[in-house]
């Protein structure tokens, strides 16, 4: 049951801008946070609520505040406690950067700049021959440094 609940929360967080009732679907789970025993569900709830906050701030503001307060005081799971603190501190520091990190507002093209195999083939071959050296780390042959 907890895997299904976590999966449903993931979908709500991921596609919250398209699901009209998304914040109101998450609210009962937030209100029953203390009754939830699964750390996986709590972690997914934190992520989904945070993503929804960046997509629909007016509706999620108070709910996310209640959830972060409950999760930071949660001693049943160190992972839940640490993630709640991470999310809180990221949002407190810079909401725009937190949105880019947590809600995935960075496009895939900004992250990916091509496959390694498509880069300089001669250099890749030379690095492969010197694999057990620092050449791989510096992306230069041993002669270069």
C-alpha cells in the first residue's frame, strides 16, 4: 500500500499543474502526516508538496508550511528530517534557485551537452590506454601534465 501511495504522490507532484484538484488531494495526506508510518511515503509527500508549491503557490503555501514543520520535528526517520531541513533551507535562501533544483525547472538541454562518445574520439582512445592514471580525471593525456 505504501508503494502505491508514494507512486500516486509522485504523479500528483510531477503533473500538479495539469491536475486541477492536486493541492486538495495532497492536503489530507499532509493532515494525516503523523499517522503515516512509511518513510518512503513521507519523503515523496515532501517532494510532491514542494513541487506543487512552485507550480501553485497560493494553494500550497500554508500546507507546505505545516508539512515542513511536522517533518522537521519528525524523529522517526532521519532521512525525512534531513530532507525537510534541506528543502526549508533551500527555499529560505533563494526561491528561484530552489525552484530550479527542486521542481526541475532546468531544461534537459541546459544539463546535457552531448554524450562522451561523441566527443574527441582520439582523446578518448588515449585516455582509455591511460585509464589507471589521473588522465581520466583531468581529461588530458599524461604528457599534457
